[in-house]
């Protein structure tokens, strides 16, 4: 008998591992599958067959736990900042000038870790973090959970949320094997430390495996498995497919025109999206871009209120507001409680399949559209000199440098370049096709079909 625990931390994890084929494949491999959910249990209604759900109590960090976690994360950034602009940029955003206990503590952490940041010190800070919460009532509740459930493998669908650290701690106490999926393409090369140490790691590609072994020297290569990512698996599942005529009808498009889609990032990293939408819309009005359907998909991570005025200003724009419902208010990371609907996956797939090209500010949506062999334009108008939000700095992030070097997309730095690139791809969508294919091969290791089966089999092998 083998039992798998699956930790779902957020709406993206729900999309990747509940709306894909993962659970049905895991049920074939394991005798029992149990979801440990950081989301309300009610969101799984109608999606499960044999799998049970246990809704976890919400772990909230006290100051002491925050302090040691922050020390661990900043030390990781200090250790790897050399010749890595993404890490350096992340390190700088962690600095604080606030006159609060956490502000003063952050400045102390920066001074300390500037000297003491090697891997041994990072492991020491991790141990202190665990000691700080071991007597927390929620963590003691997790102990009771482990005693009752007797897991063989605990699978974390995201490696970074701080509130998963107590689960890893209890898994270590009960000698339960842990595995984590690396959440996104930028998490290793540009983000901070993982929430904890895991026994095994599942990664998208050989590139990501190389990054993992570079940033986490104590991880053994044989404990890292290249499995691809379920993020894109719904694109090859028939239950999410609709026809082009249904797509045209859903978004009230003109069937005689080509369709361009602008996909927004969230306000924290994609602050120039309003400028890019305005530039494209005005170019369409002025016939500098031929008559097209202009569809904008906002970010599921935020309320689209910042685009409210655009509906009246540009009535010809068609809008797709992702159908992600907020399942819980007041959570410490409220964005994580937005849950995607099956209808939204259908909408997204149809947009990817039937749009003629995509424009986005260097997001993973580039990879989504490339699954359907669609050309992509990446506008980055802002720099440190022109007064706009500096999104050109992302071009120096390691994962984006791979995109730039691949020539798989058109990176554009002003309105003229944006308009000419859109027109180029409208006239000749096959341009850069081979580069796009090579980028997909580099970023995603394995065919989309069968991704969930590979993950489930790998977890069984780890168990």
C-alpha cells in the first residue's frame, strides 16, 4: 500500500494539478491520494473521484519565524548575486527603509548576511526557522494529521510559499519522503530561497535541472527528475477544446478579421500594460495596424479595475477577464486564493489556439501561445532614464536572457517597433517559427500529452 499526499497551495496549483489529468493518473499509481489544501475544501466539489481533501488550518508567521526565514532568503540572494542581475534585483527589492520592527530587522539581516551567507549558514538559518514554529498550535495540529494519515510521499505543488515549511518539518519528523515541483520558469534563477529542503525535486526541463543543481549545491542529481509541467497539459485535453466559431461567438469577434491578443501581467511587474494597450489601440484607430480583432486578457492575479476606463475609451477592444473566483478573504497572500474555473481554461485554450498572435511583457504567456505555434511580441518601453516603469531591466534576468538569445519573440522598446513587429507577424506568422520551437524544447522537457502520467509515475518511484 502506498499513500500520496498532495499539497495544493494556491489557485495556480489547483489549475495545474486538479484541472489537468494529474489526480486520475496519481490514483492509478497510488492506493490512496489525499489533498492537503491551503484552499477551502469547497473549491474541489465536482472535480474529485476517489481523492480526499483535508483543509489545512492557516499557518501565520510570528515575528521570530519571519526573522529566520527572511535571513535564510536574503542569505541565499547574497550567495548567488554575483553575475546574476535577476538575483541582484530581487535582493534590492527586499531592502527596507521603514521605521518598523520588521524594517529595522531587515536592515540588520542585510548587514549580517553580507558576511555570513554560505550554504552552511543558510542551513543553520533554516534549522532556526523550524525551531521557531515547532510549538505553534497549527504545527502541532499537523503532527496529529501525520500520525493519522501515514503518508509515504508528500508532494508539494509549489516550492516557495512560507506557510508550507511547517508541513515539511513534520514530514521530516515522521520520515515521510517529500518532493516538490518547481512552480515556474523564473523561480530558480531569479527568485529567493525555497521554503524548505525536500528529498526530491520535479523540474520542467534539463535547463531547470541545471539551474537547481547550481543554486542548491547539496541536492544530488539523481534526486531531480525532468517531467515537464502540467501548466500546459490542458491544451492537449479534449475536454477543454471548442471550435473556432464558438471562440468567435464567445468574444463577439469579427470572423473576417485576424485576432491579436494582449495578455496582461499583474500590477506588481507589468505596470506599463496600459501604455501598450493604448499604443496598439490607437494604431488600429489610425490604420497603422490593419483592421483586426483586438482582444485583451487581464491577469488572473488581480482585479482588472485599472483597465476600467479603457472600456469606454476604446469600445472596439474585446475583454477577457479570467474567471478566477476569490475563495477566501483576509489570507496573508490573497492572490493565492483566486481559483480558476473550468470555463476559464476553455477560454484560455481557445484564445491561444485561435488568436493570430500575442503581445505580452515577458510573461510565461509567451510559452503558452507558442504551444499553438503563434508568434509573440514582447514590449518593454521603460528604462531607468525615460520616466516609465523600468521593465527593460527584466531583459537581464537569466530566464529572459534565454528568450532574447533564442530570437523566438520580437523584443520591442518603442511604439514604432511594436507596431512594425505586430504587422510583420500578421503578414508572415511563420517568421521565427523554428526559433520558437527551439525555445519550447529548451524550456519544457517532454511532450505535453502524458505530463501528468510522468509526474505520477515519478512520485511513485520516489516513494
